[in-house]
C-alpha cells in the first residue's frame, strides 16, 4: 500500500470538521504501522489480531507472526485487510465494553459475569452478536436473570465463536424446553466446556431434560454438572443416567433438591460405574429412603476417588445407613461426609463407626440436627482421623454430658480443626471448661459456634482465659447467641479479653426472640474493646435494650468502619 501525503492532507482539511471519535481511533491505528514495518510486509510478514491479551479487559493485541515455511504471505491488499481486521476487533471490543458497562459490570475478555443483571430477550440478542469479539472467553455466567427464559437460542447460535469456553452458568433463568434444545445443539461448538450449571430452573425437569441430555455426548470434557432444584422426574433421572455413560470425565455431580425417589436413584446410580473420576456427589434433599441407600450402597464401590459425599436432609433414610457401610469404607479418599438432618438412629451411628475407621483422609464431618444420637456419638469420636479434621459439626445432636467429656478429651488431638459447631446442645454449658482448657496457642480454630448452649457467667470466664492465653487468636467467628443465662459480669469479662482476637470478623451475642435485657451494664466494656478489633465486619446485639444515648455511642464507635450492626432501636 502506497502513502500519498498530499492526498491525505487534502482529505484531512476537507473532513477536519466532520471527524467522529471512531475516525480518530481508526486513524491512530493506521499510524501505528511505521515505514520499516510496511517495508517488511513485502518480505513475507503479515499482521493479524491475536487471540490473547495479557490484561483482562484490554483490547486484544496485534502481534507479528512469521508465515509458515518462509513463504511470502499474500500479494497486494494484505496490509489493508489486516488493518480492517484490527479496526473490526477494536470496534467490536468497544461494543462489548459498552454493553457490559451499561449493565453495571466490568469488562473482562476472559470472564463475563452478567448474573443478577435483569437481562431481557433484547439483551440476549445483542450478547449473541458480541460473542465473535470474545474469542478468549472462558467463563460466562448468566445466572439469576428471570427474563432470559425462552430466548437462549439467540445467544447459543453464536457459541461456536467462543470455543475456549470452560464454564457456563445459566442457573435460575426460567429456562424452557426450547432453551434446553438450543443449548444442547450448540454444545459441539464449545468442546472444552468443563462446567455446566443449570440449577434452579424448574423447566429443566418435568420430562424436559432429554432435550439437553441427548446432546451431552458432545460435552465429553465436562467435569461438573449442577442440576440443583430442577424438579427432575423419574423420566429425567432415566435420561440423565443414560447421558452419564458418555461423561467419563465427570468429577462433580450435584442433584440436590430433586425428589428422585427410588427409581430415580436407581437410574442415576446404575451409571456411576461410567464416572470413575467422580470426586463430589451431592444428593441432599433428594427424598432418599432406606431402599435408596441400599441401591446407592451397591454403586459407591465404583467411585474409588470420591472425596465429597452429601446425603444430608433425607429424613426417610434414617435406619438405613448400615446398607452403605461396606462401600463407604472403600472410599479411602473421602474428605467430607455430610449426613445432617437424616434422622440417624443409634444403629446408624454405630454403622458409621465401622466405616469411618477406614477413612483416614476425612477432614469434614457433619452430623448436625440428628437429635437422637447424642449419646452414641462418643463411640464415633475415637475412630476419626483427629489430626486431619478441619470441620466438625455436632450442633443440635442432643449431646450427652458423657459425649461432651469424650469430645473434650479429643480436643488436644484436633490440631487442624478450623470450625466447631456445638450449638443447641444444652450440656455444653456444663463442659465448656474441659473443651477449652486443652487449646493452646497453636490452635487453628477460626469458627466457634455455641448458640443456645445454656452458657453461664463461669463459662465466659473460661472463654476469657482462652482469649488471654492466645488459644483463640485465629478466631474469625464467635457465636454466643441465645445464651441469656450469662450474667452481666460474664459479658464484661469476655469483652475485656476481646483484644486477643485481632482476626475476629463476626461476633453474635443476640438474645432469643422472646427475651429482652438491658445492655447498659456491659456496653462500656464492649465500646472499649471495639477499637481493638480491626477485622470486625459484623456485630449482632439483637434484643439487647440500649438506653438513651447508648445507640449513638455504639454507632459513633463503629463510624467510618465497614461493620454491619444488628441491634434493636435504642429506647428514647
């Protein structure tokens, strides 16, 4: 391409009053090409838009690449074509930025998050036309846009332009059968897709899942499939089971909040042998009963790498856990077991004891809200891999004094424990001293929940001692709510020791809804302690009555700090 300076100058004079910002931008791009670079273009080099960008949100850069085998590139017109391509890329990215920013989001060439943006069908059409300018996109989240349902095809017909996409989230968008069909037909255009989340879309279930599942063979690289609360029916479970046969790379399967019933569980479980790489299986609130557990128990042996098993909130499964004991003991890589709110019986816990003794990698155990096992849990504690446990939830289990004593005897061995929940166990108030005394300065506890534990003033003194000796120095959350039996002196003592909790982010000392007490006796101690809690983000004092002027003092103390204060309105 030849430069004609005189002509350019003439055009410049003629159009100087008509130039738009776009004209200026295009002109700047053209000027970037120096004389020497244009000279090299005749020797076999060409410019083309790169598909990568060092900084997210930047316009894709232009790079020089040598033509293969040293051949000359193209004849006359190459430079013009490349410049036009570059201009198109810049203009396209400008449209992307404008679209994303009008929705209150930040443009990013690799991650597009448009969740909670009230997207309309018109927005979806526009988004589809922008996908050709997002070739580097790896994550797209369109979740929680209720008006998106029924219009997904306007976007999915352009998915082939974002072939590097790895994560697609379209949860809670009121998807229809037509949307599922359109998405399924477009899956071949995103061969690298690793995560698909369609949770909280009732239209996915009700017999509609086949519209998508028959195309899932095109997503053979899929590693995560989330279908939480999609109202899956037995027919949906059947076609899902068939689809799992081709998803051999699957690592996460979340079917929580779907009433799968016995036949549904059987359809899914029968295909688990085709997903040997599965690491997470979530079946919370799936209507599992004893028969379901028996079916599942036979198939768990095909998942040797399973690390997270969630069977929680299946109340009818109580009494049936002996059926999974054998297979459970084979899951030697299991790290998290969640069976809260399953109406466990004492026999269930004893069956778990046999299995847990083989699970040397377990780090999280949730037995909460199983009210009838408080006495027998003490048999389970010794078989846990105590030195590896990080989270232990025993809230609302009706723990007996003997179980609390057994737990106290293991506290010194729980050196990696980060979260302990003992809330709603009345006997904890009688054993807090024994639970806290073994804790030393190397304690890693970050969350301690003791809500509604009948704590006393004496218990606060033990907490004070633990704070002072640095045993709770890493604590980020302390929940002491619903312990109205603590006297004013107990709160004063505790607040006086809060300076030792520099990392504390949440503190809750609220009273239960039926109670109301004056905060005046201990409020000065709290006001003195608050400036010494630099990490505090939430303070809950609900149902504590604040006297005249005390509310203002509290707000002033927290002013200019990002702290959420939950308290009742001060008395006039």
